[in-house]
C-alpha cells in the first residue's frame, strides 16, 4: 500500500471514530472544531518527499558553490530538521542544528539539545540556513579534509562528517547514507545537473593562468563583496589585496577573528600585503586540485608562493615532498602537490 493511501485510510478512521463519539455526545460544534484542527495539524507536517522537492534546488546551488554533495545537504536537512517540522526549523529557520559558537553575530534562539537551553543560530529564512550550512563547513579547519572528496562521493562525506564531530549520534553517517539511498538523493549530485544551477554566479569556468604564470588552470567563480571580487582556487575562496590592506583590516571587513587570515595564508600577522597579492578567506586544502599533480620550481620561487598558487597548506607541501619545514629547494625541483614523493 502506498504512503498516500495509508494517510487517507488513517484520516477516514479518525473521522469515523470522532463522528461516532460526538453523535453520542450530540456536540456537533466541538466535533467540527476538532476535525478541522486535525486537518490543519496534518497539513502543516512536511513529508520527506515534500522536503526534498522544496529544498533540492538550494542544495544543488550550494553544491555548485562549494563542492558539498547536494545529497549530503538534503540528507542532513531531513535528519536535523525532521523534514522541516522541528521547532528549530519552523520557528527559527535552522535546518541543520548549527549552534551559535563564538563567531556568530546574528540572531540567537535557545533550545534544549545535548544540554538545556543551548544557543542556536536564528535565521531569517530557510535559504539563509542552507547558505550558512555551506559557510560553516567551509570555514572550519576540522572539516577541510572533506573537500578533498568528490561531490559524487556521498559515502566518504557522510563518514567524514561523523569523524569530524558534526553530530554525537554514533550512527550519524549510516543514517545519512540510508536516507540518500532510500530517496535516491545522489541523483542530485550529477555534475552536469549541478553545472546548470547557479550558472549566472559563475563568471569564468576555467582560467589558464594564476598570477600571470602560464600552465596553471584552476576552477574559478566570482562574487562581489564591497570593493573586492571573491574567487576560488582549489575550492578555496580568495581575494586580491589592495593598496594599504592588512590582515587585520581585511579580517575586520569580513567579520573574522584576527588570527584567521594569517593562519589560512601561512603567514605572520605582521606581514605586509602587496597590492594584488592573494589572500585566502578559508583554510587551504591538504592537496592540489585533481590534475595538478606536480609543479616545477621557477627561479626565485618559494614554497610559500607555490602554496598560495595552488591553495595547498604550506606544511602539507613539506610533508608531500619529504622536506624539512622552512627548506627552500633550488629552481628546477619538481614538487608533488597531491601524493607523497617516493623515497
């Protein structure tokens, strides 16, 4: 028997039960009021299927923006919000159970979860919740390794979220995978489909140079924030410094902690920024994008510069190439960007 048929039978049974009772009580007004109330409550409840149809476009758009599988976003939304029916989702538009944390500057809501009266983020709309879910995962270093997985590898993403501590449920990853496979959510992870969504947000799908250096091709999209253009290298957002910029001034503009930008860029907080210099707004990756396996050092080029070109963490470059921290190999050295060199 199909789901909608079961619901119809349940409604008929409820109607007949209340009809028999109130015939005996001869209270027609009360009967009609309660039956109408039942219909309103049932109409307000969102099913999993309706939730998917309602929010799949946003999940796909966020996948295009970040590389987070749409299936993962939908499964998390279904699980965390109870198909959009939880108090957090209905009253506070929080579909992913994201708590306030120290950096949250927006509205707050208080709700009992692991502890009584915990602080949760309060959004103006469900769409804002979906965007912040993406930003939350992209801005925290403990989730950085997830972005090494393909947008179609929902299994690794689900297990990685559990490993990174997104939820305390011991079966969290398995529950996500079960939802994805039960409702065939992985069909939304299709690369061709994702390319159609958010196309107007993408100004340049492929760029042949970085910093004027030939032979380097990176994924790229642009959005404008104040006087800066935010682009991506290796799924990591960056801007170009302007004259007079400092890490402190940029952090203030972006409402970030003072330590974040220096850490993300493997640089001291006191470093002077040159006009046009890349400044990453998120943690760099543990390895370069697919197809960027090696880089041959040019004359005068430093390890830090290579790290910035490919959005790979500087300490990982040393590890991948069996080099001591601070070493500067000579020009012509072939550096590995994705896998460790063979000894």
